[in-house]
C-alpha cells in the first residue's frame, strides 16, 4: 500500500526556492509540492510552468491558515524572516525545514529547537553541501584512514565577482543577516564541524573589498577544533585566482581537490535528479588527488574517483523522519553550533582577537 504523500508548503521562490528546494522536493518520493508562497506574478508563472498543480499564497500567514492541509513548511525566504516564519509555523503545529542560516544567532536557533522539541515536530536546516560530491569523498577518505591523522584542513568557496550584485544578500544592514560570513561561511563551518567536531577557538578576518559593496565579501575563518585539527576556511567574491576547494593534510597523505560539485549548476540549467543518469557525477579530469611528498605536487599523487553528489538525500531523509519521528538529516542544534562559530568569527574580525568557545 502506497503511503499518502506528505504535502509541502514552500515559502519563497527566489534563488533558493526555485533552484534548490522546489526541484528537490518534487524529486522526492513521498513528498509533493502543494503550495508556493510568493506574491510575485513572474515567479508564480515560473513555478506553474514546472509544477502545474501547485497552489499559491501571497503570505506565510496563509499557510498557517491551511495548517491542516500541509505536513511540512520549507522556508526559503530572506534570512531575516527565518526565525519569525519558523516560530509561527511550529506554533501552528507544522514541521519545518529552514534554509541556512537558520537564524542570526545561536540563541535563536536553540529557541527554535526547544519549541520544535516541545511540540514533537521536525525542525531541520538545509545544509545541502553535506551532500556535495567532494565532501562525501573526503569524508570517506578520512573514515577509511587514507590520510592518517588529519592535522590541517583548508576549504574554500571562492568566486570572482568584482561588481556587487546588490540585494539583501549584499546589504550592510545587520538585520538582513547578509554577507559571505553567514552565507557561504555557514556551509564552510558546517562541513568543518561535521568532519572534525566542535570548535575550541576561532580567529577571523572579514573585509569589504569591492567598491560600492556594503557587506563582507572577503572572509577568512580559522578554527582550532577540540581534537587539535586546524581548519582554515575561505569565503570570497574577490578571488581573481581560485584556490583548491579542499586541501586536507594528514600524517599519511594529503588530499587536494579543485572545482565545485556539479549539482547546483545542473539545477540552475533546469536539469532534475528524477531519472537523470549520472546525477551528481563528475568526469575523471576533475577528480582530486591523494598523495604525499613530491608525488602530490601540481596535481600529482593518485587520482581519487569522486563519489556522486547526492542533494536528493536531504529531502529523502526529511520524508523518512516525518514518517517515523526519527532524527532529521541536519538538526537545529547542529546549526546552532555552527552559529556559535560564526558569531565568534564576527567578534574576532571586529575586535582582532581569538575567541575561545
């Protein structure tokens, strides 16, 4: 007997909603995209073209009025709206997925976690980069002991965008929770904590480099983990030459990987994971290299097949957790731990100090 699909309301149909959430929800067995919240007529037409049966609402309040008709609310609206919309949805008895960052502060994230737990509802955070092909590969190499004891980890999300694009993501208004520290930095920190555990101290440098820019566009975070591993994380829109996506150094070998997981580009191009052969795979020419000493110089070492990326795994796990009451794929407490680091990084950059957690 086929279970009744779980009905999803999606708040927001900008970049996050249209490129990531809607296609991945629709591709997940057991979920159905029921309602999209957007008052923008062009975005409504865009959504209707791909999802002819979808309903629309102008405001998140309308979803709360339909609470009995929905099983899950996904919040893909601007960062400053995450906490109020999630709070209202949870109080209406709806489980929630929030795009990263879940909140502007760790305290707010923990308040949401307590609210969800008290009402027996699912609350998860969309940290899709845990399912990047390179991250899955590095995680397996570490688990298999291929690197020995890892001592240093470098991770980069770098771009070359010399002209600001504008919008709330690049706003200098703190209430917008914009800038790269909380945008790409949320992914970088989350990945580092997943790989190497909690942070003991944080040092950061955060700058506004581009003429006319208002929010940080060139940020560096150094984490010393409790286990002694040091993570160096870079987020930049001003990188005229891009560094390696990952460089992980251990007592036995190092792993170096260039380039980005192909899933975002595929989704932007209108490709969909349902029935797509080779989803998340990349060609051998883009594989990372594992080696030590001189053999690892300039792309040397042994090519390591990159595992396929798997963004669909996030919503598959959400659907399973909704049905079983089990643990969501990313918890609000994990997101709060990452926000502890981001808040420490912001303070470190502002005051020029190392912050101990």
